[in-house]
């Protein structure tokens, strides 16, 4: 009966709330939140202005104040009701007290944050083990596919500037992402803590990455160096080097159970390739005759299928891991796809034109469904499924990287082989990697290379001290290897048969010793050892003495330009095997002990 107009002159009241003597509202055409007296409409004023580009973006308003809460108490007020996460007051079954001031002892129950599950004890909660992640320019969000159709939530990971790629490490329970604005690969816990830079070298520009959870490695492509690189994500984070160089590698996935990486090459000769985790056994699955503009990749480990998007053909296709059994799953006239992911029985992708996350059956392509709509600036999507402990324990590279110093590759019989990045070589123990040493360098047992003249110089230059391990009192060895069939003079037919049955050939040989002169503060002597024979099987009979021997700063100096030998005697089983025998010319540096 007492209807009256309080506010006028607004285009549309979009939200409305009351508090004490005032009414609050928003108008999509107005620049903020307005307030006026709720009875007279007087004292009208804006209490909050927002930027013009945000006008109309407020969807609701609500006043929160203790005066608007009922006077009550419950068990949540003490130690959160014993609940580790949420403590919620429940509806009362007892009659409501007549006095509004009377305290109410409300019963409570424990509950969980969004996407978490309440355990059977009805108190503790555990986080989701299987979910989807998707990224927008400045956000990373999580979707749980459940019967309740829970809404996605934005994870509290801050200072994201331009997220390009995302993934999740189930073992370390970290989210990894590439921020294209700062050209870094980073990681954080789901709650936003423990933020660490994984790749932050200014010489690199990470494009995409995949995680080998068994070996604790990340394989990532670099658009600046056009390489596929490996980084260990243990403690500490350790860059291991490149395994693929050349072309233009971009999208990448890893199948650590079979020991393969797959990646796309862009540019004038687009392709999809496969190789072992160390970059060997490289194979082109599809070339420019088969694809036009390969985009995102995804892999189904369980069924052994590879999925890719072709941004020019507007297709999503799949094949076996060897490139056979190719199949078109999605073909649309207009699509801007920014990510592919396998999750459970479905293939998911993001469509930036329509702002939709979609899915289909990953094997048949049927059952297309829209999962989320109204999204913008999407960049990637990742599927995360719970990992079985037995699966981890059975993998040969789990735990200590299979004992390998760098790359551990699972073989089909559940064994493993160790390998190395491009700039290193596998050592004789077939577990450690070492530098590729120059001819004038000495290789330490660890694989480290040191200058040859530092070998047996009385100072441990190898980190493992192997350069001083088996030194004589007088010698430093510099090595130069010469095959027997490459000697200036051929093997003779003269032979001596010894009592032990071995046949020893006489090798006439004149050679020049690569000695430095005394101005370099050292000289050299000449002896022989064999590459593949014990040293005592070789004898050297010089026909001329060493020249100009004297002492210089306490060191024995030699200025030897050439030495000729009557004979070099060694074991050679027969004429046919002489090319497999290699001699080592040992130049030695002497010093006073």
C-alpha cells in the first residue's frame, strides 16, 4: 500500500542491496557503485568508481557486516571445530530461542575446499588426483570432471604475464608453465607457493615442454636456439644440454615408458619426428607432403596413439606411435586451437575463436561435448591422471635415474640404457657422461677433460684426481694414436717366434716427436705404449740419442726434433689384423721429485 519511488534517472538497476539507512546499486551505464537514503533517495553519491574499460563488469553486490549476522556461537570458534580445512555450522533441529540475543550452540561438520574430497573419517580431505588444467594469458585453472559438475577454479598462482604452455608433475606435485613475456619456464605448488625458475637463461626462449616423471627430467624446445633440451628437475635443478639440434622444433611430448620423444618442426619443411630420449634413432613420421602447419601435440600412453592439430588444414588427427594407422578425428572450417590433452577416455582441446573447451572420444572421435564456455585468451590444456605406485616402481629409471649420470632410457624388456646429450660422450662404464676431449687433452675417469700437459704434474686437475692416480716419478703423457697400417714404412716379413708361441713382427719406423722447445719451459722424451697391448710387449731401440738434454728451472728439458727407431716390436697375430692395431706415441715430460 505504501509503494513509492525512491531512485529515478537510472538506466537499469543491475544489483541492489541494503545496509542500515542506505540502499546500494549498480547501473551498467554508470561508472561505479551508487548509494542513497533508502527512504528518501537523498544523499545520492558514488562510493566506488571503476575504470571505463571495466564499466558494467560488477555482477552483484553484498554488504558483509557483523550487525547483519545472527548472534550465535558454535564449535567452529574453537580450534576450527577440529577440522583441518572447512568447519561449517549446520541447520538446527532444536527450537530457535525467543531472544535474538541468545547464543545458539549450532552443530558443525567438516568439509573440503572446491575439488577436494572428504575422507571416510568425515574430517580430513585429500586433493584431487585426476583433473584437467587449462591456461589463459594470466591464469591457470583446474577442472574436475565429476558427477556434481563442479565449476572450474582459478589457482592462486600470481604474477603470470603470458602463459604459453602448462603441465603437471604428479611425483613432485608441481605445476609447470612457460611465461612467454619473460621467456622463462617456472614451477609452483598448486597453492601458489614454492615458485622456482626452471629455465631462465637469457640465451633461451622456451616454447613447449614435456615431463619425464620417472627420470625427473623436462624436455623443452627452444625457439631461439632451435634445439630440444633436457633439464633435471631434482634438487638442484640442473641443465643437462641439448639432444636435438637443427630444424625448428616446437611442440613436444614424451613417452618415458617406451623411451621416446615426439616433436613438431615448423617453417618451410614442416614435419613430425620421433627419437629416443637422447636424440638418437631419429625418424620422420610425417613430412610436408603429409601435414601443412603442425600445432599442438598430445600422446595416449595407454593405447600408443599420437595426436596433433594441423592449423592450416583445421584438423585434429591421430596415428600410431610409428606413424601408421593415421586417422582424422576433427575437421572444422574455423578453429583456433591452442592446446590438446588426453584425459581418461577423451581427447580435449581449446578453441579460442568460440572460447570453448571441447572433447571427443579419443579413439572413435564420437560424442563431441562442450565442457566449458565463455573463456578467452586460452593458451594450453593438460590432462592429469593419478599415477600408480607399482607403475613407478617397475620403471627402470625411477629413483636414481637408473644410475645414469645424465639420460636414462627405458628399454622394452624393462632394462635401461644410459646416454648423453650432444656435447658429451658415454664413458666406458656405460653410466657416466664426459666431455668430448681434444687430442691434446687427457680424459679423467669422470669424463672431465684437462690439458694433457697437466697429467701427472703433481697437482690434481681432475675433480676425481684421476690425472695423478697412476703416475711415475718422471712422466707426463701426451697421446697421439697411429694405426699400424698408416706408418710411413710397411710391416716387414721378419718375425721371431718366442717360446710362448707369440709371433712378433719387426716394424721399421722413423717419426717426428711433437716436442716444444725450451722457450715453452718444458721439453720431452719419447717412449712407446700400445693402445691395445700391455706396455711390456713393446720395445723401442733408438738409433740416435736424445738431443740437448739439460736442466732448466729444476726440470729436465729436451729439445728433440726427431727420433728414428731400428725396430718397433709388438704382437701382431697375422698380416690381416695389422690395421686393427693402434700404437700410442707417448711424449713424456720430466721433472725433479
